[in-house]
C-alpha cells in the first residue's frame, strides 16, 4: 500500500513539474486596461483554482465528498482571499452569470464566499491520479472543454471553480498559485482561447473605469 501511494505521489509531482514548465510559457496576453474592459463586457469563462488551503497534497483514498472534514479545506487566508476576489469583481463591475463548482468543499466555499452562490458540476471535481483513473480524467476533460467553449449570456461571464489538475489534464496549463484564474474566451464555434492568467492579488490593479 505504501509503495502504491509512493508511486502515485511521484507521478503527481512529476505532472506538476511538467505542467509548470508549460504554464510558465503561457502568460497574460492583455494589458490591465484591456483585460478589465474584456471582463466588463462579458462573454468570458473564468476558471479559478480554489483559494488557499496551505500546502497542496493528494487527497487520501478515504476522502468523502459529503464530509468536509475528510478533505483539504480553505484556511483563514484562503477565505479572506475568496472574499476579496468577490469584492474586486464588484468594484470592477464584472457581471457574473453561472457559477459552477467542483464538489469538493474548498471549491464550493471559494465560490460561496466570492460570489454568494454556486451549482456543482461533476466535470469540475478533481479526479485521483493513477492509471486506473485515466478514463475518469478523460471524461472530466471532455466536460471541462464543453464548459470552456460555451459562451455565456450576453454581457455576463461564467465562473468555474475547480482544481489545478483539471486544467492540466485538458490544456497542460498549471495554475501554480491557489486562487489563480485563467480567463478564456469562447469563440461560438466550439473552441476558446486563453486571454489572461490572473493571480488573486492582481485583481486589485485592474482599472474600474469604463
């Protein structure tokens, strides 16, 4: 059992290193004012990695989605971070439509504290590592692709609150900071493009004027 867990942990760390290298090459492509205007105009899907929990580690096999005490949860800094993200969205006048969350408590709490509401979406729920979960990860990636490519209602932005690995599996993009966001623009043809990555501390520097 210990050997199996060790292999899973090594695979998890290797995936992070590889994704981190790929993610480092995918930086923000818009200036702050341009990004603010794009968000204020709507039409984007904003993918958040959940707010801060302290050091990340793989969930144990005994994790229960119905019991928060079996999971890694937000710490006080993460709760404050989520509240501040919501405050910045209101300051910037970023209109939010659907808010979809992983079934893990740290994601649901991030969504609730930042946006005051959420619906859970199974395709945003983290899937365990290991070859036996390859099909489940593929299904989650297909679901995430559909969410990223779906245009929100006019003038609104869709918010997704999930995990680092879901975006790694689909895009090879690692949001290395908890609370970081990737802003995608659906093209209404079944595709999407990355507009920007936003650290949780960077929302405050975006200009509110429009």
